[in-house]
C-alpha cells in the first residue's frame, strides 16, 4: 500500500523537484515524468526533468512543453545538490540511471521513488512502490484521486493514459482489471483519444524503423566476384 498522504506532504513541503527515469525510457517512464511534472506545475513548483537517455522519437509528442533534458554532467550535476527533492520514476535501482547514477547517489537532498517494479534497492529516503499497480502512471492517477492534490485534467490524463496503455500491452496483461478499465473510462471522459495515442506510439515507432531500414539499405554495395574468388 502506498502512503499517498506522505507523498502529498513531501510535495506540499518542498518547492523544487528534479524528476528522472530509467535508461531507454518507455511510455510509462516518459508519461509518468510528464504527468508528475504537470501535477507539480499546477501547484506552482519549480520542476526539472533530466534523463540519461534521449527521449525516443515516438514518445516525443508526450513532452509537448519540451521539458525533458538529456543529462550533461557539466551542465546538470550542481542541480542535484540544489533542488529540494529528487524523484525517481518507474525504476528502483540507481544503476538504471547510468551516467546520472553518481550525481543522484552523491546528492544529500531528499530522494523519493515512485514505482511498480519488484525488488527495490534501498537508494532513496522514501519509497512509494506497489507492484500491484499496472504502471507508474497508474500510481499518479491514484495520488490525485486519493489526495485531491490537483484537479485531474486532460493534460495530466493524456500521459497517464499512454503510460497505462503501454505497460499493460494495450490492455492485455494480467493487471488489466475491471477497475483499471473504470480508470481508463475516466481518462477518456476527459478527452483522451485512444486511437490517437496508439497511432502516435506504435505507428511512429514503425515509421522510424522504416527510416532506419532505408538508411541501412542505402549502404548496400554490390561486390563483383571473379572466378579466382570462388
Ligand atoms: Mn512501468
């Protein structure tokens, strides 16, 4: 069980937050960062989102404010000791931060982890982890529902929908319950278009693979063989 009141207290009592997620981020990783950023933004907090990896091409649409930055040790290291809270989203082992691990581990600022994976490492001050959740975005939905910390609007519902859709394998996996579908219904009522999110994540992914295939095919060379080569 996640202590949402505790998480609400941490949010209320601090002003600046650095959000991050795991290497090779998926739609739950990016969606949760964007949803959490928009929650904090509604509350007037100062927020940074810094990741080890570049946001994958097919997930860039989730970051419409272009808020996510790729970690650069010279530019960002000092920030890890300056913000009030470091928030790890959708992972629970600091090695998943790769180039950012040292800056994160060495910081003495308050650290929290919001996640739904098993076997967490003891690397933060407060863990908000429950493996019963379908996605980290789903935890953020319950944070809003159970505390009323902000009003759930379309701009928060949209990345939460993307997070849950992908982490449930488009509503196929075990944690796809009737309760989860009730949550989804609420997100759709706020104006999320499921076809649009699906097409953006999966079709643009296919499109970028075709582009890569095109570049690869362009490098093909015909090598003439003579009789002596055989
Ligand atoms: Mn996840």
